[in-house]
């Protein structure tokens, strides 16, 4: 009896309900041979005595590194890891973190369990037969003249009305149960994942209720 569904998924409401107090992220920076060599030279400037002792060692080290690189080894020799924190991030800040550090960020929800009704709204559109004035509950036979052609079909409309009413009540109950279902997430879902998951849930509900 459901012809279509009007759905509204509000990521803004979802994010506000999830309400992360803090997001953390890591930024990894890798350094290559040139960077390492420059740092070594800087450290050894002015240390002539030490330099005399360490140059052969450094030369051998660099030679090994170059040989390792030419043999297909990984050219990165050093890795710096920077840790960042964003307190009480808003939606735009979270989106930027997801864009720049999607695999290295963490934004725990302060509310890990949310009802679908807090960020979803669904309005079913029924078959036009159930929306017809002829089968409305306000339909009263005594409003029509006895010779009106609709009078002879009143009993048919009555049973159609019962069927439509029962169908609507069934859908309304199923919709109420669905919207009271809890979405459990310890981390804030990215916008695309949240919308994709919500659409999938709605489609599953629609397929079992239609």
C-alpha cells in the first residue's frame, strides 16, 4: 500500500546528538636520505675531533643506505609523528579532519546510542485509493441523496476503508518501532558512511513493510 517514502537524513542532527568532546589525530612525516645527511652534517660542524673519528663510519653508513636504496629498499629512513587534539569540534572541523587524516583520527561520541528519530524522518505516501475521499473515515452515507450512485457502492468503500485503515496502522506501528531503534556507534561516522548506512537501513525497513 506504500507508493513512496519521503525521507530526510540530517547529518547535522546526527553530529550534534553524537556530540564529540574531543578529536585526536596523528600526522606522520617521513624523511629521506638528504634530510638525514643534512642533519648529521649540522651536528658535526665544529666537532673536528669527533668528525675525524666518525667520518669513516658515516661514509660506510651512507654507502650502505645508497646501496640499499638502489636494490629496491625503502628510501625513508626517519619518521616523525605529530599528535594533535581538537576540543569540542564542530561539524566543519570534523569534516576537515576526515579529509586530511581519515585513517589517523579518532572522534569518540559522547552519546554512543542514538535513536533514529533524532536524525531521521520518514513520511510514507500511500496508494491513491487509500487517500481517496471516498474511503475517508469522514465519509458519511447520510450526506448523499438516496439516489446518488455512490450509495450503492457504499459497502465496497466501507471495506476498502477498513483495509486502508489497517494498512496505515500497521505501517505506523512499524515506523514507530523503527524510529525508536538505537544506532550504536562509539566513533562519529563520516558523512558519507552515515548517510549510506541510514539509506540502507531505511531500504531494509521499506522492503519488509511495503
